């Protein structure tokens, strides 16, 4: 599998047969034990002649990874937790050595894998900029030339002479990203560290990475669970599953596969809605026990046709007597963007419930025309004083791309909600 830029026939990153194996203990002792327990266990193993025996097994964090990336490409690496994304970036950053295969990087590498990685807590922000820049392979003159830009981007002018151990996590990550992004590496590796910053900083970082890639023609590998950021920044992506490459290709296709995979695994692994863990502040007064989607023919269906009405149905069970209960449904895009929210409060639709009683409520949607793609439902129940229960990803559904009203439907790059064309043209 390859990702090759048209800018150059020779890849700037070439990975062949890459694998990383760890040996893990399977007889690890309990997290908490007393000295008496440890002495008794040691004596038992000594009598049995097993004192020095340890049960271990091999675990492949990644295995048989192959891809090429051309200069100037911005590539997203996605996958569930434990898929091997961070391990791959650590190997590319030369933090750890692979067990098998090789990774060839033709250019200077800047990496941001952990918040403030490589910073010394006792040194000031100014000193850490020079030290971290030197670690990244920059000369002192180059660091001086970029110093003012780094400080301005990180927004730490007032705290430049303060030891970074006194920085907040947001200040830490701003300075770390600023150093890595401004010291002109040919290859920039970014792990899921931008989640630490606030929304304004995340937007600024995404803009900077776009500038680094498009204006300067540098290569960026971006690991994130934020599909909206991946889709905004990257043209291509790599999907990892259990340490193996599952798909390589255009970012939209890869994200669609990831969401389908995540949805199916969630359905297999996730307990029933009634038993799923809630936020502590929701209490135990009522529980959402089911969420279903029905098509226009009143058939339970999670693959809807574009343009057709559909129904979202919630089933709730009261665990206490309740009055003035209302319901909320939110529809989110595959990348987690809220598209629409509807509450029964809008039409003064309230109800009361007795302890142990269950009810079914339905939201009929006629006019929300969703473009083809994957969507999820957030379901909630509200009382007089606020939220009583809420479940994100209570259910998922897909809108299929077909022709509608004898019109050819546009490709999937036109946003989330379809707008009926109603244009007029007149000369000025």
C-alpha cells in the first residue's frame, strides 16, 4: 500500500515490514499487596522451585506495516485506542527501535508526541526553546531567527523567564507545539496532544500545520481521534486496526471505514443502553433503555435513503416517581459535529411517570435532509431542575447515496445537510 505525492517520485517516508514486539508478564502480582503476602508468595515459589520463573507472552503493538509518503503530504493516522498509532510515531521519531522492518525518513524530523516532551521543568521558557530546538537539530542562529515567532505563537511573552514547571498544561503544549512547528523540519509528527489546548489554540495549530504543509511543502503525520480535524487537515489517511494496516487512501473513505468499524465494535462490546455507565451528576431517577430508528415505511432500519423522512424512538424506564419529564434528541455527524437538536419542550410535550413504568416517545423528522454519510444520536431526558439522563452514541445510522426526485445526487464532499437548489440569475 502506498501514498505517493505527485511532487516527487521518491518518498520522503518509506516504511517496509515495520513491527514492534513487546514481552509482557502474564503473572503480574496484584496491584495492592502486603509485605506478608509477598513473603508468603516468595516462600511458596521457593518450595516449588519456581522462584525465578515468570510467565510471559509476546505482544505485537504493530506488525507488517508498509507505506510510502511523498514530500508535502499531510496524512492522518487513525484507529481505536491500542491500535498502534503512538507506537508507529515513536518508531518514526527514533524514540524506540523496531523489532522488524525499517523506516527511512529523508529529512529533518520534528515531533510532538507528548505535552512538553523534552522540556526541562527547572529551565525557563526561553531556555527550553533553545534546548528543544537544539535537540531537534537546529543551529543556534536558526533558533534566534525564529524565536520571536515561536514566543508570539505560544502566547507566553509574560512568562518567558519563568520555569516551565509553573506553566499550566495549556501553556506547556502551546510552547511545545510552537517550537516543533516553527523550526522548519521537513517532517512533522504530531500525536494527540492538541486536545490539551482550548478551541482557539486547536484552530491556530491546525492553521499552522496547513501553512507548514501547503505553503512550505513539508510533510505532516497527524494522529488524532478528532475526525473533524483529520478531515480538515489531511487529504489521505491510514487506518490501523490491532497493530495492522486496515486501509490506506483518501481521508473520507478511510474515516468512513473507521466509523463503520468503530460502530460495529461498539455494538458488540457495549452493554445495553439501560446498563451503560452515566455521568455521576445524572443520578438514578430514570434510564434510557432503548433507541431505534425507523424509515418512512415504519420499518426499523439503520440504512436510510437520502431525502426520506425517518423516526427516532426512545424507550425510557422510571426508577422513581417523576413529573414534568421531557425528552431531547441530538443528531451528530460522523466527526462529532452537532447538526440538530430537538426537545419535546418546544411543543410543550411533557409527561409524568410512576416508579417502574416505561414509556415510548417518538420524534418524526420530515424536513432534515442529511447528505450521505454516517450519523449518531445523542438521547436525553430532562426534569424540572435539569438533565436526568443522557447517552451519547445511543444509536448510529447511515444515509445512503442514491438519486432523489430524479436528480443526480452530488458527491459526498458537499457538507452535511442538503440544500435544495433554488437559484436566480439576473444582469446587474
